[in-house]
C-alpha cells in the first residue's frame, strides 16, 4: 500500500468519529437555534399585543392568539414546549407556547401564543444532510489537498528512491541535493554515508578476495608441480609413498576447483556478470551435452533429450555455468548403467538422473559445502542457485524414494 493511500484511509477513518461527535453537536445546535428563534418571535408578538392593548384598550381577537382566559392575579411570563394535535395529519406536532398576563378593565387575563417547532425527526434529517454533505465535501477537499501537497512535499523523497534504484555498487556514488525539508536532508546525508561505507567495504572485500585468490593459486601451483615431480621420481615399487603422493595431488586438484568455485560465487555476488542479452537456451544446452558425451558414454548412462526454443535474457557465460554444473552433478552422482533425462520447455529446464536416495531435505544440498552420501555436492548447486536468484529464476530440487533426482529451473 502506498503512503498516500494509507494517509487517505487513516484520515477518512479518523473523520468518522469526528463527524459523529459533530453530528450530535449539530443536532443540539439546530434545536437550540430553533427554540431561540421561536422564543424571539413569540416575544415580539407579545410586545406587539401589549402595545396594541395600551393603544386601543381592548383584547386581541381570539383567532389571532391561541387562547385568552381570565385569571385572579398577574401571572409571570412562561415559555414551554407542548404537543398539539394536527387534525389534517392526525398526529401530535411540537409547539412552543408563551403565556403572559395583562390587566384589562380591573381584571387579569392570560394570553396564550403558540408557534410551530421543528420536530426532532426534522432536525435529525437536517443534521444528517448537513453532516453527509460536509463529510463529502471534506473528503473531496482532503483528497485534492493531500494529493497536491504530498506530490510536492514527497518529490525529493521519490527522487532519492529513483537514484538508489538506479545505483550500482561499482559505479560512482550519486549526489543527492539538499532540499527545503530537514528530515529529507538528514535521510540523504545518512544514505550517502551508508553508500560510502558500503562502497569502501565492497572494494576492500574485492581487493582481499583477489589478493587471496592470487596468493592461494600461486602456492597451489607450486604444490601441484612439486607433487608431480615427486610422483615421477618415486619408484613404482614404493607403492605406499606413491599412494600418499597421489592422494595429496588429488586433494590439491580438489582444493583448486573449490577455490575457483568460491571465486565464481564471489563474482556473482559482486554483480561482475552484468552482460544481459536474449538468446536461445537450446543452443547452450546442446553445446553442453556435447562436452559431456564422452563421460556419459564411459559410465554407460542412457540419455533422453527433449528440447524446444527457449528464449532467456541473462549473461551467456552464466547460462553455460548453470548447464555445466547441473550436467556434471547428474553424471558424477549417477549410478552405473543409470539414466539422464533432459527436457527444455519454453519457460523451464528439467534434468532428471538416477542416483542414491538422499535422507533429509534435498534443497539443503544447494547450500555451500553440504555433503551427501556420494560426496560433496553443495558448491556446484550453490552456484546454480545464486545465478537463479540473480535473475529471479525459480529452482526446485526433488529426490523420490527410488533415487530419482530432479532439478527444475523456471525462467
């Protein structure tokens, strides 16, 4: 949910109780004003009748007042509410009544004046119309004002977001200009400081990785060369020493492969593969299958290949790495006289191979340095998983109870 939408919703929700309280206040205000106006009108009529009596020395006609009756003494002026039967509608309607006394011919008479009042249902109806009208107008004005004001106020923030979205870690740190809002200026300064630290840490980490890779590769090469010389110098009859040297040589080769894989993972994480173009994944798959033909034939593995045109957008080199790692695992961790099935659809790649049943969750094998019964499997699949994350591909790994391994990548 966008911030402006959340603002609209919160504002309108808070308006409801405010308008509810306001409607109660409005109801009583209208009722009070109606009484005040009626009392004012009745008082005016009272003054007019008293003046008429003083000038003409006679009582008003009965049809001009509600009632006239004789009393013993002068009565105080009295306002009160009363209900009068309306003959036309046959219902009781509210009236405001004023009673006052005047002396006439040595007698006292009370004159009664009445005026129709607004009923509570009428006041309620008027209140609802007013409140709904005000609420509607306020809602429209709030939406217009908030949209206009927010668009102007939040413009620096959206500019900062667009700059951050376009920023790549290997490029220069962008410049965020100051604006008239202190909080946004503080945010921009904090972002620039954070980007500086991230950029520095990235460069230091990259330099460390490159230096470490170079140094380790140098010593691995020396160990490998010395081991090869020892293997050539040791007599065949000295089987024990020769076996130890061969194990050391194999370990060095494995370490060299792990180092290269870790360097590749680091490069992927550092976004050093940024070439993106569209190509047919089918061509890359056919080329990879040709590279593994001899190894598949040596292990007497049956293959079933089904391919179709599959257009993807990614770095072609990373596509080859995905295929090499998946096919390598399918061959390496297969069984003698096993099988490999490769199916390439328009939006997915499926590779099935026979193998051993793996206890636990197969997806854990895509973590680094996870080992199964067949040996280490994690680094190759970890590379594949990292590439899939880079391009938002979905990868699924499943092993059934018959030892059929299945990896599916959805492009």
